[in-house]
């Protein structure tokens, strides 16, 4: 056991998860690569849990941070803040929400917590709809709407949460249906559920479930849900913490695959916008954002140095069409992984969109999740010089692949080869 790991265990909680039997200390990064404290170099296919969105040590972002830090780092939201206003203007512009207002937080958890506060206040209801297999953060309220047992440590909650079918296409009671039949069955289930309860405040849903293993419904499910929700006045919260900013390639926001009936009422975001800086936020129609009847501030949300980083990062992403790169390179990577794992009996499915790819593992010859294999592949990939993540529903048996959006074709090929070798070594 290394000294840092021993010190970690001596002062930090037992439930603070670490990857790898011999935990890794990452000391620096550049582009799509990182180095550990022993000098080993890795191709990074997880980006600090989808947070390093553009690249490690991106010069445009590091320069913006240094220049802003040289002026002032922080003043709180009690004072006018030019970088915060400028980034809010850009976020409102790209959100797709009319008459949008933006509130910045320090994390996706806090963003979802704020969205739930807004929705329940606006609707005068503490009942919330959420998706099975979902994850929305670690605060008390966010845990209360998380539909993934592995990440929900308590049944206590300030909210009454009702869970809806639809977030996982290839498992559950509707898995054998066609896409159209699947959507119809999920809508029927939603209507039946609403017939047994007072109208909820909102539906909160990830367009692609992140911690759940990068699972998603057929395109159009949430548009069909929206028709039903609008009949009851129920709000739609799109949790874009992992899917936003072009990662899915086809769309800038994950909700746009379901946007036939207009944008969500509320969108939450975090992770990639800061490229490693601590930024989260909520964007909503003004009537919803302004429904609170008491004062509020954020001490650290919207601080100048993080806003400068976010603005530089967003500008870089848009100017270099990283969404288009995610579509092109991600499409190649998905097809390469599908072809390379087609004959491996332990690989149930390669799924995803853009540079958000899941590889679900099962015990060969069965449909039973295989979390031990997922952990073993994680270790083998590290030995080969590749960092990936893992997730999943009933068991953590899906590999999660989410590199920075500037990933090159050559790096995608390299990473796919390492991952395929790791899968073969385990199966």
C-alpha cells in the first residue's frame, strides 16, 4: 500500500470510492493524455468523469484562468460579475429555452438540487417523477430522486419520488418491443401512474443515463412524455450534466433527440463546461427561475475565475466544432468497438452516441451482469495504458468511455485496440 493511499484511508470516508486495486494518483495531463506519480502515461477515455471536455491543459483555458486569477478570483454573487454575465449570456443563447435565465452553482448535484427547488416551488408540489436507473447527484434531495440503488444510500427524502419506465432500452418488461411499441408502452405506464397520484411538480431525466451505464431510450420518448406532462402542467427537467455541450455528437444537448415538442422547462448542466473547473448551473424560463419569493445568493457559484474558464472553454468548443468531432470520431469508435467485440461472449452490448459510449458485460452464455469482469477489464485497460470508467444499474457491469471531445482518429484507434485486448484477456 503506498503512503498516499494509507493517508487517504486515515482521514477520508470509507464510502469515498476509488478505482483500481492499487489506486492511481494523476499528477498532470496534456491533450488526451495524463501521467501518474510513477511517470506512467495513459490515454484518458474518462476525462475526470466526463469533466475534461476539450483537453487537458488546454492553453486557451489555462491562460484565461491565469489572467483572471491575476485580477480577482472571487467576490460572490453580491457584486456585479462581468465573467458571470458573459457566460450566462452564452449559455442562455445556446440553451434553446426562450426568455432564459441562468443560475450558476459549483456542481451538477447542486444544479439538480436547485432545479428541484424551482420546480416544486413553481408547482406547489413535492412529488417528482424520475427514471429508473437514474443518477442525479449526492445531496439529500438528489439522492431522493436517484433510481440507482448503488448510489442511493438512504430511503429518506424531502420529496415523494415516483419512478417511470423508459431509461433503459434493452432491459426490463418492455425490452422485447420495437422502438415505437416501447415508447407507447412507456407512455401508457406514465399515464397510468399519473392516474393514481396528485399531479407531480416535474419529471427529471437524463437524456442518456450516465452513472447508469450510458443507457438511453429510443429518440422521441421524452417528446411523447412531454405531451402527457403538458396536459397536467408538469415541468420537464433535462439533466444535461453528462450529455451537454455536444458530447453526443448528433446534438448540442441530449434533449434535442426528444425536442419535437419544444425545449425542456429547465436544463441543468455541469462537468464539461468548466473543463475541470467547478461549474454547474441551471437554465430555465424566467417565470420559473424567478418564482422564489425570498433572497438567495451563491458564495462560490459563478466565481470569476471559474466563469473565465467556462467562457474560454465554451468558445473553444464552438469555434473548433468539437460537437462535429464527437460525431465523426465517436461514430468511428463505436463501430470499431462493435466489430472488435462481436465474437466476445461476455460483451452484451456496445451502445452510445458521439463520445459517450457504454460496453455492457455479462457472464458468458447468460444475460446476468458481470461486475467482476468490468473491474478486471478496468485493471487490464490501465495496464495497457488506457483509463476508462464503469457504471450500470443492478450491478456495475458497464464500461464507460467518454474521452475529451478533441479526440483524434488515431487516438480512438489506439484506445479501441487497448480496450479490445483488455476484454479478450478477461474473457
